[in-house]
C-alpha cells in the first residue's frame, strides 16, 4: 500500500492504518529503535509507542514522507527512553560515541539538544546532505541518523572500516564548514 493511502487511513481514523504502517515500516522502525537502545524489548515498546504517537498526530498533521515521519518519531522516543534509563550499556555504546564525534561540529551537546528541531538547523543539514554523493550521504545518515556502528556501515557499503572512519571524519569537517557558511554557530 502506498504512503498516501496509509495517511488517508489515519485521516479516516481506521485502525488499518497502524497495521499497514507496521507492514511497510515495522522493520525499519525496529532497526532505528534497536540502534539507539540495543535491546529488543525496549525497541518493541518504542515502536508501539511511535505508532500510537502517529495515530494521535494524524490528523492534524499530514506528512509528505510517512517513512521519515514514523522514523523520526521512533528515533525521538528511543532517545528519550535512552536518556530516561541513563545507562552507558544501552545503544551498544554508540550514542555517547556519536555525540563525541558530532562535538567536532558543534560547540555543545546541550545547545544541539535544545535546538535539535530548529527549522534553521534542519534546512542547513538538508542542504549539506544535498551536496553529498549517494555513498557519502548513505554513510552519514546510517551513522548519525540510524546510529549504526561503523563496522555495520562499512559492511553495508562494502568499504573498509578505516575508509568509513576517514570518510565520516571528513564529512564532519565539511558539515562544520557548512554550518559556519550558513551562519549557524552551535
């Protein structure tokens, strides 16, 4: 079923919308949540909570990209759960490492967290991603959006861990320059 039809089911308040969302995006949402939490049960709970959030937010919202909409809600819920548990063992240790990596681009994680939904930052990141080739964009998104371990990202693109690490280092530098060019100081 296409995304537009699923959104229409949500607008009609049909419970079929949740079932169709799970069929189409369930594995994706589970992977997003698991990459953050590193726990199957917590991931399952996050995905179920995400479906309920989507149910409660459509209407009034009518997302153009249902996958992005559901993925963002799932990711945010997983990050909230991770913060709530406040445990270094969650997320396969990737979340603290990711924040350290991104600290090169921003002056403080608190500022980034405070402004994470800012339209200005979203637009700047989107315009940065548009400058990347397909592999660079995929590597960046898998590491920093889906929070995949570097080894998994390298396997996905059939490149070495060393090359992936170097690519991410250079991409962070380019992102920092892009933020400065856009007048965004974090």
